[in-house]
């Protein structure tokens, strides 16, 4: 006697009403199996309140696993829409199950894999159209509510939803106090991280605060009484991914609820944020010789290059500029000061190195040749993997391998290609002509002040690993 698997799925439409309950479908299909003499019911696979678009359902996944082990011979569902509402994915599901020797048929009589494989695409296409229509109606309804100033979703910190007026925000005084404190601390010079630490230390508000939460509170116009929504939307009804919309498409409704922060305070904070992002001066427009190599000795963050309106150009602590003086000190160091120290040290170190290693130029050239060979081998491996991907694709089209096998093998090849590319990048960075650079260094270091910024930058990148700056000293780590 053949073993019959039953699949049931209950979903809810956009009005929140359930239909075709699990129990109703079970009863219907068990009777159907008996009346048609299909065999004995092996198991009922179910997914309660799962969308048909999503195939990451526990019931459907277990069904596919059992089918691959040959645990049943026939699969019965009320109709194809119960299996899925995505045309392409429903077709792939049917194909994979049928490859395991399972006959698929529906209660409504519109599909039987023994006779209807050619027309299944039409039915699943109509099922997908249904979901698209529902998705559009939901979006239009939400947009209408947003434009009326209704707040859709969970209330932001500092507010609660009104019990009397649907989707209207009301001030939560306990949390509003914390919001005002955050704005006050920021205008006193504290940064996001330090504010979160102060709140936690004093036990104010939430048990745990982070930089993202503080920044969101300091930048959201909801706290001046405006509703700003429609900032992002789903890429597709099939996906949970969202895309950020251009500001021109945002829905901004003024004065929809009681403000916690006055407009003047909010504007002061935004101006202060811009000022801190720019720092005490502007980011240098020209070439910064030590950019990316100078670190704060206290907080270990990279230091920003700064072009001063008055005085020398140099570098300041990133943490200080982002979070204020309460988080770290400025640690300013001028570029000319660093140049004097670094180039004097480089010349002395390199001179000693070449004197004690007379064959170093030849050794560097040999290292470069060996690395070139490694890069060629890796490029050949990439070409080989790409050829394998192409063969794999045609095997899938011809039905010689299953969809799961294709996905798994293709993913392995993709990962291998990425590894090879990463290794090539690493080797090419190392292969930068160190032989020529070393000769260049020895000839020009004595008169480094006459060198162009570009040449200085190239020398520094090769020789200097990093520079740390504290209030009292500058430390330099060299690659040689």
C-alpha cells in the first residue's frame, strides 16, 4: 500500500481574517485520500500562519527532507496555493519533490504530476498575482494613514500610543525626562557613547543604552512634534529587505502630537552634530602624508587629518571630535613635526639595514618573482572554477543534478573564487615594487623636504606600520 503525505497551511489575508483552517484542510484531505483509494496516510505536514511566499517554513522543509529519503509515495494538498504563492519557487519545489519519485496531486483536481506538469506554471502564476495584489493594497492603505499623520508601528522612546485616538502619540513623562537629559548632555559637550555610559551608570531609563539609540533620539523630528514616515520600503513582496527612499518621497506631517523638545534646542543639536563631524577644522583637501597611520594612544582610534585656518596642519583624535572632550582629549600633532621625526628615523634605519644586509636588493627581487608565480597559479584556479560553474549550470538545466545540489556546489565554487581573489589582492599589495622603492629611499631621504607629497606618502606607506600619539609622546612602529 502506498504511503500518502498530506500538506496543510493556514494563512491570514490583509484583513487579519483566517480561512481554510488547519483542521478543515486535514479533515478534507484525509477523506479525499480514503475516497480515492490513494493509500494510507503516512503523516500530516503543517505550517500554521505562514505566508506562501516564504519557503523557509518548518513543515515544508521537513516534507522535502522526508521525500528525499523516500518516506512517502504521494503528496496531497488542497490546491497549489497551499504549497506556495511564488511562481518560480513553487515550480522548483514541485520539480525537486517529483525527482524523488513522489506523485503530487491537489484536492481541487487542477493538478496531478502524472498528467499536468506542463500547465502547473499557469496556476502558480495566478497564485503569485494574488499576493502582489494584496501587497499593493496594504501599501496604499498604509500610505494613506501616514499622510493623515497617523503613527504606524511601535511608538518611539518617550511616547506611548493613545488609548483614545488610534495611532496617535502621547508623551510618556518618565521617558520624556530621559530624552530631555540626552539633549542636555549632548549640548554640554558629551558624545553618543559617553551619554550612553552616563545613563547606565546613573540607572536612568533603559538598563542598556547604545550609540545607535542615542543618535536616533538626537536626530529624530518626532521629538519636536512631527511625524516622519515612509523613509524606507520593502524591495519586493517576496523579500524582507528594505531600501531607503530619497528624502523627497518621505511623508512629513507637522505638529501631529505634543513635542518633548522645542525647535530651538533641536536645531542647536543638529548644528553641533555637523560641527563635530567637521571637527575643529576641515578635513584636509590636499594629500595627507600620514593619513590612516596615526592613532590615538589612549583610545586606539585613528586620528583625523585637519587643515587649520590658523597654525600648522596636523592630526586630532577621532573620539574627541565625534564624542567630545568627555570621551578623550584632542592629542593634536602637526604634520611637519611628524615628518621631521619619521624621515630622520627612516634614513638612519635604512642606512643601517643596507650596510648590514648588502644582498637585500637581490633578495627583494627574488621574493617579487616568487610572489608573481603564486599570483599566476591563483588566477589559473579562478579560471578553472569559473569553467566548473558553467558546466554545473548546464548540468542543472539538463536535469542531471537537483536544485539543492546545484545551490550547494555553486556556493562552494563562489567561496573558492572569493578566497583566490582575496589572496591575489594580498600578494599584489606585498609585491609593490619594494626594490625600486628602497633605492628611491636611499637616494632621496637626505633631502626629503624637497620631495612632493605623493612621493613622501609612498615612502611612508612602505616603511611605517603605525604612529601613536599621546599627550606627552609620539611613538613610531616601522615595517623594517
